[in-house]
C-alpha cells in the first residue's frame, strides 16, 4: 500500500506565539537501490507507444517466461489466467484506446495488474513489467503499472513521471502535438553533442477560427489545467472502484464519504471560479432539455483519431437509449433509498442509511464501488453517467466514433457537461443531507476556545509559464536520438503568490485542535450578497491542520504552501532521468521529497482567478476539538490517507458546511468570518498591487 508520506511538524515556541510549519519539508537521500528501481520503471514509460528502445529491458522481457516462473507469484491462478488470455489472442492490440469503464477492457487491465501485484518480490515485478511492456496495449500497460506502483509495498518510495507527460495526447491540444511531430521531423538526422530545446506555445481550447461567443471557454484555464486533471486521474488510480476488500484485503477508511467530498469540492471550486469570472453557477444536467453549449476538446487520441466534438443544443440521447434508461433506473433506486431511509443488501435485508456509517454506505452506492452493499442492484451511477455522456455523439457506434472525454479519468474534467452531471450527482447527496438534523450550537461550538482575529497577506493570482515535456508524443529511432532533442509545450497556468495566515486564538485550556480554513463567494452572479445557507455550497477548503493551543492566547502563523489540501508541481520526465543518472554517477544526491506525492489538488489553483482587478470573497476559519495524531498525511484533506490507515479527522468532511444551515443558530465563538479581496495581476511585478 502506498499512502501519503509527508507529515506536518509543529514547532512550539517558548512564547505564546506559535508558528505552523512553513517548510522546507524534510528530505531524505535516496539510496542507489531505490534510484535504480525507479529509473527502470521510469524507462519503461518512456515513449510507451513505441517498442522499448532500452535494450537491457528488452532482453529481460524476451527472456522472461511466465510459465516457467509460476513459483515467483503468490497467486498462481492470476498468472495462468493471463497466459491463457495472451495465448488466445484476446488482449487488446497496441494502438487501441483503453477505458476502464468498459467491462471487458477493465477485466484485461485488472488481469495485468494482478500479474504485477502478486509478484513475490520487486525483481519478479520488474521482469514481468519488462515482459509486458511490448506485449500488451500501451494504455493498459500504463494503467496497470501505475496501479502496481501505488499499491505494492516495495514501491512506496518510487515516483513515476507526471501522467500528463506519459500520456500527453490526453492533456495537450492536437495542434501542439502536431507541431511537436513536425519539429521532430525537422531535426531528424541532425547530430549534435548538445541537446536542442524546442518550445511550442500551447493555448487552451482556442484556434484562430473559433468564435468566442461560448462563455464556457472562459473556464478553460481551470478545466483544462494539467494539474487538475492529473489530480482527478490519480485519485481514481489510488482508489479504483473495482478493487474489493475480499480480493485484495485492503480497506479505505471513509471511502464513500471521501468520494462524495472530492466530487463536491471539485464542483464547488468550479462554481467559485465561475462566479469569480462573472458567470452564473452551473445548472444540473437535465435529460429532457438540450445542453445549451457544445464543447470541442481539441484533442487527438494517440492512434490518430479525433476526440469527438459535441455541438450546441444537443440532447444527451433519446428516451429509448438503454444506457440512459439504466442511469435513470439506478438513480430512482437511490432516491428510493433516500426516501425510505434504508438500502437493500444482496441477501434482501435492509440497512439504515441514517445511522452510524450510513453516509459511507450511501457514498459507495453512488461511486459504483465494488464494495457496495449491493452493486448488482444499485449499479454504478457515477460511472454509467460519465459513459453515457461520452457516447452522446454516436450512442449506437454507428460511425465507429470513439467515446468523448468524460469516458476517461484523464480528461473528464475538461468538458463543461461533466460539471452539470456532477451537479446532478451532488443533488442526490444534498437530498440525503437534508434528511439529517442540522448541526446544533453544541455540535458547532468549542467551549472555552475563541478565534479572536484572522489576518492574511494580500491574495494575488497571476499566470506564469509551465513546460510539459512532449517526449512521449513523437517517435525517435533510438535512446540517443531522443536525447538530442527536447520538445516542450509551454502553457500559461494560473498561479498565486504564496501568502501567510495569522490566527489569534484564545483558550481557557491546553488542547489539541483542528484548524479548518475555507473560502467562499460574497456575492452571486447577479451581484446580490449571499447569506450563509446560499454560500455554503460554494465554500472550498483551503487548509485543515492539527495544532496544540495553550492556555491563554496562541498566535498561529501558517504558510499557504503548507496546505493539506494541495500539492506542488511534479518534476518533469526529463529532469527525473537527469537527476537519477547524476545520482547513480555520484554527481549529486537525489532526495526523496516527502511531500512529492501523486494525489493532491494542485497548489497553483488554491485561489480563483477574478475577472476584475480585485473581487471580494469570504474567508472562514473554525477551530474544533481534535483527538487524532498530530502528524497527518500532507494531502489528506483532498485525497484521503490511502489503504488500511485510519482517517485522522472524525468530523464529517466539509464540516460545518455539509448540512443545511439555520443562520440564526449557527455562529459560535470558535468561528471567524473575514472579508478578503483577491487580486489578479496581468503582468509586471506582483508586489506593485
């Protein structure tokens, strides 16, 4: 099991003022064994669309005989099953596009994952991966290898390159990919000792021929951000819906609730960004009305086929489409469960969903987890709805059109229609929450603890350059040939100037507390000031961290970069390979950065971009009792804690905004609301505002 490994270290000063950690985080030097293992796995993912050009790995794969190595696996059945599938030629050919939402394709990737997962040691796993590298569909291989690295105990310190560089076609527009291919052709045959670098400016979904009447494209810097889409993909790779407790023996504490909270926060951030741009909040998807705005993803699949475009005013499907009927049936059963207060298990018994663990059960129903109490009856609403939207252009496959972006975890968040679907899903969760009692003053308050003041630095966003390595977008003739040319897509990504919070807390006792920080809109799209009940659906979590307050006054200083909701940018593939070579040749140390994780909301998008010079928002801080460990995984707030680990916070995720609010019976001394301004700097010195 691979879980988040970074921990907060609280620094207590002798005076009454305290400083929450502001980095740098602890780093440890990686030993050469780990570096060698990581380099081997990274090389397996270099130009995965081509036959392996690393001759040593190719030789290992050619010599590895699965049938002769059955004793090297802890589950022989999975090896025999995969050998049978391979010999019968039932596996997907290379070049085909893979989707884990297609049952027969999911069975194939799970079979390959099992082959990797049940290898008794790293050496067997690595040799199996070398064998599979050129013998399986490249997209299946990438998925299965990531899953194995995330879930094998001997891979906890292994870091793979960013998924948007391994599979750039799913993240970078087709024009940029085409320009990279042309640049590669231009420099083909050129020999040089120095590496040439080609920089290709890459815009969001826009071309010189596009009219800008569609306001949805204003959201592209958010919806098409490579970090945001990677976060969504990694979350579903970490917590695959098909991984069962019975088969693999691992549990995810509060997975159903975590699934809800991840989707809810993505939707809340999407809506907050819309409001910041002067757009209204998104409406939930309706099957009886057309989708007003179409979407052109400007993507091309690695096999050359275009990702389909959805026109304006398009109906999802007709009323006789089987997938649509299936979605509506599942949705009806879930709404029945909300109304009746119970779900029906596989054996026909009833379990209340409004008692302890009830929301966990409910969340698993909607997520489509195979650990659901009755998957056969309640199905997989979330995944079925995404697949339905992905095939709206060609629902019967009459024209052989590949599915749209909502079919794939890498691209789902790009399409505005997803957020309408997400709002429809969120509506079911809100229906559930309305059946619960509102929080009482006793549940909200923290006797003896008061938040006296909250201060922040100026909040400023801006765009800056970010390079994406495109080495996996074009062909080369050899490893050496590929090292002569570096082609990158340069994107303008939203970022923000790091800022510091200062919380002044007065307590009549020494206590461990959890500090919760949220940001929400002050006004709706029409300019009307929101009340707390209207605002709560759009409150986004900025940070959540444990702290020890002392008797009297405690002043906590906290850097925004230390948020347990976000993670920093990842190293590029090119830089990873260079650093590993230097470390193995004793030219420099390579560190295992304990906050370098896969799964976490992108640090860059912590604050929304405003369309004016500045806009007002509401900052909310709440201090609650805490009895968990004082060291928590760095991104537990946005990505959970992994397998077989207890979630440290016992309060509901999203507390106190997860239930309806009575404004006259909500405010308590351990809360603090503060009006703040967010500025956007278009160019120049960030300090001139």
